[in-house]
C-alpha cells in the first residue's frame, strides 16, 4: 500500500501509484474541482503528477500563493496561445511570472497596437472558456530542438539548444498550442478566468541591446474577480500619484534627453530635496556620525582591490587621463576606507561613524530608467561604521531603532524586514559569514520585529538587512540597508591599534536609511499624492490679496512668516480671489492665507487649509503657532 500524508497529519492509503488529482478526488469533489496542483515532498507539481511512493502531499488551490503563481504562469501561456491564433507568423520566446502578473516576449513584423491587445485578450477569454486540458510531455533535447524548428519557432529552438544535450525537456500543450516549460501548470484553461492585458513594451532578446528588439506584452492575473478589480483600482490610484506626472504639474523636476538618467531639479523640487537632506544631516549629527565628502573619480586599481571591478564593471562609467584609468564611483564605501586610513586609529576611536551625501553613478540600461525612481546619477545618505566584532550587535540594534523613527517622520509606519544571507559567489571565510549573519538576525530579534530570511541574496562581501516600506497603496519599496562586512577594510589595508597594541582590521557596517534621495523623494511624492506634509512642502503658505489695496499688507505678512523660516509665496495678481484659491489648491499647498480690507485693518488672516478646509479668520500670531506645530510634529 502507498501512504499519502496530508498537511493535517492524516493519512490516505492507495493500492499503487496515484496522481495528485486522484488524491484530491478521494478527499472530496469540492477539493478535486479546486485543485490546481500539489506539493509533493515540498516540490510543486501538476495535478497529473504520479506519486509512486510514500510521501507528504499538500493540495494547492487558488487560495494558496503557489496556486496564484501557477495561475499567472499558465495565463502567460494562454497569452502566447492567443497570439499564435491571431498572428500565426509571430514567434514566441519567453514568458515568466513577475510581481502581480506575467509577461511574454514576441517577435513580430510590426508593433502590436492597443487594438491588438484588446483582440488578444478577447481571444484569451474564448480559449479559457473552452476549458481545454493542459497536458505535459517530455522529449529529448535534440528532438525538442528539431520539433520547434519544424514549427518555425527559432527562438524556442535556440533556448532549448542551450540546454545540455543529455537532458530531457518538458512541453505543455493546450489545444493547438504547445510550449516549452518546466511547469507546473493548472490542469485546464478553464481555471484561468480573471486576467487583463496591461501594456506592450520593447525588450531585447536575451536582454542584449545587440539583439533584436522584441515586443513584451504585460498582463496581470488573479484568483478572483474581486482581487483583479482591487488591483486595477490600485493602478488607477497609482497613475494619479505617478511622481513623473506630479513632478511636471507641481513644477518639481524634469528629466532631459541631454542627460538621460539624471534629474534637473526645479526650485520647488530642490526645496523638497534640501528639506530631506537637512533632516538626514540632523540625524547624522544627533547619532554620532561625522559627515565626510569623497571624490567622484577613483583609480580603477582601487575598484579591483575591493572586488567591485569584477562584479560591477558593466555598470560603471569609466574615463582615462594621462594613461591612468578611472571610474565614477557607483558607491561610497572605498572612499570612506581611504579616509579612515588617514592617521593612526585606536580601539578607543571605535565605533567611528562616517556619513556622506555621496553622489554616485551607475550605467543603468535605458529601458530600466524610470523617472527619478531609477536613474544613472543619484545621491545616497550613505554611512559606514568602523567597529570591532563585539560592537556589531549593539550598532545594528541602535540603527534599526533610528531607521524606524526616520520612517515614521516621513509618514511610513509599516516596515518589512529581510535578512539576505551569503551568496554562492562571495569572499571571506564561512566563520566570518556565520558571525555576521548571526549578529544581523539577533539584532532584529532584540528589536522585537518579525523578519524573513532570503538565502543567497547577500552582497559578495557580506550579508545584509533590507528594510522595505509599505506605502499608502500597499506597494513595497526597499530603501534601507545594513550590511556587515569583515573583508573590504582588510582588502584596502585599514587597521586600528587594539587594546593589546596589536594591529587589527575593523569590521565595516555599510548602512543607508533612505537610500537614493532621488528615489526616496519619488516615493514620498507618490505616498502623499503630491500633497507633501507641511514640513516637506516646497511652498508651505501662499498669501493672496483680494484687491491691490492689500498689496502692502500681503508683503508684510509674507515677510513675517519668512523670518520664521517658512517657505512663503505671495499672489498679487489682478485675478478674482476664487480663481487664485482654486489655482493654489491644485498645487496642493498646505495653507492659503486670504487678506482683504478687514484682515488688513485687524492684523489678521483668513486661513484655508489643504482639502478645501476653511479655518476662519485668526491673528497672524495664532496662524504662526498653528503652522509651527504642524512643522515640528511632522504632520
């Protein structure tokens, strides 16, 4: 007899080999209908998978994360099926699952139009309604290459040709369409009901700009109609909050073709930048950091010593002068080590904390650039702590507490924590990696937060904590990091004099709270839909007169508020006051002060707050106290 152990610990016996679908049917017709796949010994498989020995089994449905992954994976194949039905000459390439959905790349003689996407989505629905079974088969590699060449699918043949010759490959067929895939897949197309095609974009074959430009069709798929609608609603709201659109409308910044991947900050946008930078500068000052500034260009040999040249060469901008090769720094850490090395350091000097608003450059591909969120030139609130091994845990613990406060001040209350551990390609001993990983995890435990472990995702020189924000729409943004590095200071010869007078290499903690200031400001704009909190708003108050008769009083009020450190504008235009109020409200200003003859005579102001709130008439002193409270409390 064959014993199948279910997640609740119960067992079911079968006289011989049994499929996942048959086990589900033995439990109940409802589960049999809902089953999308199974997990056998922890491995995700099709419902047609045959279990030949005693094993634990969990039936996977649309309610499970693995089930949703299968739905999205299978919907990508449904997309390719529909494209081949409508455009037989199109060639299919690859179609992976991505966050919230999937994409598939196609080679076709002309660009797909919005009308094409509508037709493809309609065809997908028709094919899904046929509820055709999805059937797996296995072929030897060379036979599979010949098969796809015979179909005219040269990209598929090339993909399979890169697989070792002694390996078999699996194919999945639904109706008239068959595709290369490891699987698993849903049992039939009828399981795919809630999807939508989103857009089409260009993508180079195998990500290489020297290859053909393909057409990448993006789609989303969900387990229920409600989840799909919630996601589409979120996208609509995200479109309203898009930092690129708001950057134009609020006159904050622009991106120019004369310098792709860098930001031209306008006065209002630079005011926001300065507020974020000065806030972080106070964080440095109040938490024992010494601010430093390193050069942009560093000798190639330095990057070779640290290991960055071998790992990041393709993303580094380089130049040559007097037969010496240099690189624009993609990160600040080597420069901080060189500063540390100046003069003799003692154990009494540790921990030594350096902070820098360091401008970095990385040669990101054009297709990956996105507003101010992903750029080639950016500034980090970068910091490095040089310490002893015994100091790692308390420094990491204090850092998490500090980071939590900073994020709260910027309006983020939900943080996700992840520890990324040693990758396969790394430097240093396992003993050192053990100590580093233990310190990071223990610091989070002592902070009282839950965290997940991401095996193999650490940097080549050390493990790290990744701090991820959740914004108002539930989107996740990884911003902060804390990395423990036993090796880089040693590689560059940094030492301190220990208590026993020996020379030792310091441990280096790499940390950033907001990360790229450009990206973080983009996140802030979208988090607050452009209506930045009073303390961050580029213009905090506008003073508008009703007629020219109040012009002198308007200027007097503005000057008084400016002396209090507020960012104030005046509006003395010959326009109706209702027009002025409406226009400034569209600029999402926190406060509009309206003054007429009565306000001028009494030394008062009529206060309108963002959101069309009429706060009435109050003395200028009362308003000053009101806005001062808003600024100091980070409302």
